[in-house]
């Protein structure tokens, strides 16, 4: 298995972080990781296909939001909160403190 690449905190680019968070699936993964020390991809996949989940985690890793450690066939993920807070003070707090939208309301349903 090839090693996964993670940017150093000083290499984080705000536009990449925003891009990664612009997808509801990735934002949900980040919110869920903020509540735990670590979680496997399987715990965070929401029943989605493996290829789709792999793509989302790649985007999250490359933006610097998530760190993934491989333990055999299990990938354990952590939110890089301390690194993000150091690079972009207050950003993650503002994002994570936003209420989760009601899906029905956001789609215009009554």
C-alpha cells in the first residue's frame, strides 16, 4: 500500500479548505470527526460506494482537514483541528458551530 500524502500545516490553502467543505458529504465527515478522537472510513461512509468515499477522503486529506493513518486494511481518520486552528484561527470553530441545516427545509419542502 502506498503512503498517503498529507500537507504540512504551513502549506494549507484556504481555497482548498473551502472547496473541501463545500460538499455536504465532506462537511458531514468533518462534523462527525470533530465529535470523536478518530474514526475509520467505514464508520464515516454513510453507506456510500467505496470509490466515492475514497475520493472524498482524498480531497479532505489534500486540503489538510483530515489525517489518515493506515493500520492494516483499516484507515483511521482524525480531524487536524489543532493544525487548522493554528493556520486559520477561528475558522473551524465558526464552521463547526453552524447549525446543521434541515435537509427538507433547504430543498424547499414544507
